[in-house]
């Protein structure tokens, strides 16, 4: 079903011409696996396949000595190098090292060594490789969580870029006229806090992307809306139970008229769109698929230990390799139990060279989950979502089930027990791919250059954000639920001193809901107010001016607050402008001249006053002469600091991390190229070694030639196996291959010539005959025309030229062929077939050209050959509206070359 749908959708976005191609990558970064989608004009809108042609990619990165692996290659390495394989990193994004909850969820997986992130001046988590292969040997090989996730995202990005044939640009083209490049949208759990969202965003930045983030539920909802209409508003629940968490998001679909920002519909300011509003959510971070794997693994381990008591050297909990293998097996067993009531399990030589044979029934599995207290928690998420949004179940049109764990019977049972009956379940949505497809669509909805069904998503977070001002006054600036406006401006009239304010989650949100993270988010300082007014204050002029401070806060990505801009506005109240006041207003020029863009730039205001270019100087001087300025806008530096100890990555940290990733990528690519070159060389050596004594090869070569080939093969083999060849670079490997090719290719050429010569000779002989016939006929026709004083298709000199060519080629062919016929098979060729074919083609082309000509309409034949005019030369004309006179036509062609048709450009 999904393929047909996607093929249909591809047509709706086909409208953009290929030369300004662009696209959007959607990434659904999950705890266990990642999916990538690509929306690009001309391509079917679909999931991007992994290197092993799978539709999902394990969220893993691993190192095998110095080689870094991704996806299933990485996941498969876990059983051999559990300490160098990293999975489940999503549990750790944006969490403090001391945060037991984040670590506990991750700790069950592999025995990954987590350390405080020493590279950063905060308390986030880093991972340390068990095996230290750092090249410079300075300390252990440590990566921040953002780097680990960034590597995985960069892998997804690379796959999409290969598919798209173009690269990610580093920002969204909010503006008209941005061509090319790929935008990115990444899904984020709806319950992620600001720190966690920031951390995911930073990871994407490390991977060279500045993505839009979209909550999982919103992405699924967008996917749902892609193929449906909503004449009346409908509320749905997206119940998403995945490897990392369970969440239920309540969304409302409606059809509304919205502001059109499409440059393709100039004139129209409004358009009809499906609007998706995220009303709220319930969730449970503990109710996840990975914890179920761990429960199954621990049971299998228990069975093994029980059966082999006394025979094993130490408990499995101290045998990381065995545990890693069992975890993989547990995942398989869990899947089997979704469809069967019993699963048997076998792992060869699990530990201490003892095989594991065990089994688990669905009933046992369910009672283990029950015992862990997890069963009701899956369904509770749905209940919480209804409670939080105060939407009653009867108003829910359907419950859309997504996420792998919704296939597990106990999760479904939990949902039923929570009062969500099966007849509400909509299972006609692709549970694995709805999110990643919706994410790309979401990304594309910001780009007016895409023509597609209009869907506007007002994403939401479940936490209201509150601004507490200096005087203690608190107000909600970004409420929970659907957010349409992500910028808010606050004005402080009369402000004459520095301002500070606090941003936090609504204090009524309990710490449990925030997963133990704190309510406080940021503190903001506007430190330049006093400094800028200091002179007026000391001179006692403060009473003569009106001041006000404006600050604009942005929730971008949604849930993460930034200071978009801040400035101080000073206006003269009344009376003459004197003394310090005069100086004050003359510094920055008048209010009208400072553009908003300049005001945005915190550092511009002062610099601008000195670095006047001539045009602004004149502008500023004019009003200054007539009427001194009485108003100033001064950009303020709004510093925003995270209240907790988890900080966004600084520019420097991002750069270091990106560079490190880039270097690792280059090393990896170089290594891949080297391996490729080595494989090619080896394959070539084997092929030639097998060929050299074949009968056909012997016939075409002298024994001395074969001996030197054999000798070279031996040398190359020795070289490859020696240390020198082992460490050889790509270029050296290529040189070696060429050294053998040089010996082999003349012989291969002879062999090939034998195969193709016959055909080439026949072609040439045919062309020759054709040419002679043509010449005879044409001469006869020309003579006839001249006698009758009529126009002719050809001139005599043209035919002379042709005859000359014919004779020359004929002579060349006869001579070469005679020589070739005398040659033995093992001698080099003197009549190269390619050349023969080329000459034959030239002859037949000339004939064709002459034959296509039309006789010019009764033109008096000139005595001698007139030079061919443009009209006579006419070859099949390019499709053009109407043939015009030569000169004009030439101009038009030129015109078209410099101004390609406009309609396709957008
Ligand atoms: C690092 O953090 C400490 C404590 O939060 C702070 O005092 C110090 O200034 C920070 N250093 C840097 C370089 O940011
Ligand atoms: C400050 O913000 C208020 C409220 O948004 C707005 O009306 C006013 O024009 C702004 N002042 C300046 C100088 O931009
Ligand atoms: C802001 O100021 C910096 C430093 O003077 C400058 O490099 C940058 O281009 C400015 N940005 C804008 C938007 O004016
Ligand atoms: C401003 O400066 C530019 C370059 O320095 C010069 O070409 C231009 O003529 C000047 N304009 C005026 C009005 O002086
Ligand atoms: C010569 O004239 C005849 C009769 O008009 C025509 O069929 C033939 O194609 C002409 N040959 C050439 C080579 O132009």
C-alpha cells in the first residue's frame, strides 16, 4: 500500500525543474533504529535504504580497532566488542551524568562506560571506548553523547545525500530564491525537555545539519493527513509505543484558510490547508521496547546460569560478550512471542564454550513484565493524554497505533485495560514509517518552492513555559499544546536599569513529569541598559527622556528558548536638545536609520557609528542639520544562560566536534578507497593469471610476452603480501595495477580486434559502395540540371570534395587491410577497427546530409559553384515556432541561450 501511495505523492511535488533541484530529508531517530526519508522533485517520496538495502538502520555506532561502523555493521559488532559498540544513546541526550534515571535506562543494554563529559564545561555524559585507539594517545578515546548521535545522524544524512545526488545546506531557505541543497527535519519525542531537544539539535549540528525538529506524534499526524481530507474537525490519538518510550499524542485535524506564503501563488494571500494542532500528550519513559528486551535477556541468562550451575567461570552479568549476544537473542525471542505462544532459543557457545538452549512462553514473558510493574504503564500513557488535554474518549475519532511495541500483545492488552477499546484502533497506518515520512513532509511545508497538498502543523510541547520578571511577576509565554507563534515580544516602558528575568517550566509541573529534571530553564540578563544611559543619568537628563526596553524571545526549536533580539528605545520628551542630551542623540543617528537587522545584531550599534560609509553619512547629516534627532534604538546584548548545568554546545565545541567527525569520515573514506583499490588489484591479478594460459590468449601473444606477464604477476603478489603492499595507499595500488595492465592490454586489444574486425570491414565496404553509387548518380543529376539550366542540390565542387574523400579513404583502407592480412595473430594491429568504423560513418553521414537536401526553388544555375548559403545548408531544423530570416533567427537563438525560459525556474 505504502509504495503506491508514495508513487502518487511523488507526482504532486514534481513541479520544480531539475536544474534547481532541492529536497528535504526526514530523519526519525529512534532509540533502537533510525529511519531516513527523502522528498525530492522527480524522485518517489520514500524511505532511504541502508547500505544493506534495509528500510531501517540500527541506531548504533561501533569501532573495530580504528574502523568505525554504522547501522547493522555496528550492531553486529556488539557481541565481539561490546565495550566499543554504542546503542541506545538517545536515552542519554541532554541528561546530566549524575542523573540516575537517564543512565539507568541505558545501563541495562551493553556495558558501555559512561563518564562525565570532561571536554565540556558542564555535567553532561560522554562515553569512553573500552579499547583505546586514540592516535595521539593522549587520554582515553571519549565521545560526547552529541558526537555519538551526530555520527549516526551523519550516516543517515550521507545515505540521503547519495540518494538525492546533492548535499544538505546548513539552513532552511526561509526566503525566496534559495536554490538547491537539502533541508532536514528530525523527529523528537514530544516529552523531551528543552535540554534534551537542544542536545538532539546540537548532535544534528555536529553532523552538519540545522534541522527543524518535529514531535513524533505531529509527524505521524502529518503523514495521516497527507492522504485524507477533514471536512469537519476531528481529534485523533497517536499511540506510539517504541523501543525508547511510549507516548500518546492528541491531535486535531481541521481544514482552515491560512496565510499563503507560496511564491508560486503570487496574488493569492490565503489558501485552504489542513491544520494539525498538537493538543497535548501523555507518556511513559519506562514503558519501552528495550526494557522488554532486557527483561527477556535476563530471564534467558537466568535459565543458562541455572542449567549450568558450577560449570561457568563467572555469572553472565560479568561476561559482556555473552550478555550482548543474549540481548540480540532476546530481541528475536520477543518478536517471536508477538505472534506465537512459545519461543525456543539457542545460542552457540554462549559462555565458557557452553551452548545455550532455552525457551520462553508468552505467558512467562507477560508475567515477568507484570512483575516488573510495567504492564499498566503502556496504556496509562493514553489515559494521561486524555486527562491532560481534557478530551474525552468519545471525541476521539481513532487511535492511530505506531511504533514496533504496539505489535506486542501485552502492550495492546494494556491499552484495552486503560479503557481504549479495540474498535477505536486504526491500524491502517504504516506503524514503522509514518513518522519519518511525516517529518520530511513537515520540513517541506516550510519551503514555498514545493507545490504539494497544504498541511500546516502547529506542533506542541506538553510543558508551559513561564517568564518571571524582575519584580516577581510571572506569566506564561509559551503555553503547552499547539504553538502557532514561536516569537513573543515583551516591552518594559520606563526601564532605566539592567534587567534580569527567569524562564522556567510552569512551576506546577511536577518533577516526575520532567523525569527528574528541574523546572528552571534559563536566566536572562540585559546588561547594557545602565551603561547606555549612564551619561544621561550623571548629567541629570533622565527626566527629559522616555525609555523603554523591548525583548523578543523565540521558542526555536520548539521548547528551547532563545533571545531573538533586545533593544533599548530612548526618546526625547520635550524641550531643546542640549548638552549631554545632544551628544547622546547624535551618536547613533536617528531612529529611522537603524534598520531592524542592525538592531538584531548586538554588536552593530556602536560599530556602525564609526564605520560610516559615505551614503549613510549623507543620510545622517541631512536631518541632523535641519532638526537634531530625538530618538535612538540601541541594540542590547541579551545573554541567556541555562539554569541547569546542561549547556548547549558552544560554537567552539560544535566546531571541534564537527571537525573530529569530518576527520574520522575522511579517514574512513580513504580506508574504503584503499580497500577498494586493493580488491580491484587482487581481482585483476587473479583474472590475468587464469587467462594467460588460455588458448585464445596464447594465440594472440608471444611466449616472451606471456613470460613477462607471469613475472609481473609474481612480483605484484609478493608486493601485496609484504609489509609495503599491506600499508600501500590507493595511488600506489593503482600504479601497480597499471604496471600489469600495460603488459596485458596490447594483447587484449589484439583479441578484441579479431572479434570485431569482420563487422567493421563489412561496414566500411558497404559505405564505400554506397558512396560510389551516390557520386555517379549525383554527377549525372548535376549535369542534367546544368544543361536544363535548373537549380541543383549539389555543386560540382562539393561532389569533387566528396570524391576526394572517397578515394582517400578507399586507398587508406586497401593499404591497411593488405598489411593487416599479412600480420600474425600475435602481432599488433595495423587496421584498428575503431578507425575503420569512424571513417565509414563519416562517409555515410556525408551522403545522408546531401540526400536530405531539397532542390532550391528555380534558381538560375550559376556557372561555377556558388558558395553554399545558409538556407541550402539546412539540416533538420531545431523545433522552432517559425523560421525567420537568417539574421533575425540568429539573434533569437542567442537571446534564448542567455535567457532560458522563465516558467520552469521556480
Ligand atoms: C565553567 O563552569 C563554572 C561553574 O559553572 C564557571 O564558574 C566557569 O566560569 C565556567 N568556565 C567557562 C570557561 O565557561
Ligand atoms: C516594542 O514592543 C511593542 C509590543 O510588541 C511594540 O508595540 C513596539 O512597537 C515595540 N517597540 C519598538 C521600538 O519596536
Ligand atoms: C553583526 O556584527 C558582526 C560583527 O561586526 C558582523 O560580522 C555581522 O555580519 C553582523 N551581522 C548582521 C546581521 O549585521
Ligand atoms: C560613495 O563611495 C563609493 C565608493 O567609495 C563611490 O563610488 C561613490 O561615488 C560614493 N558616493 C557618494 C555619493 O559620494
Ligand atoms: C537524382 O535524380 C533522381 C531523379 O530525380 C532522384 O531520384 C535521385 O535521388 C537523385 N540522386 C541524387 C544522388 O540526388
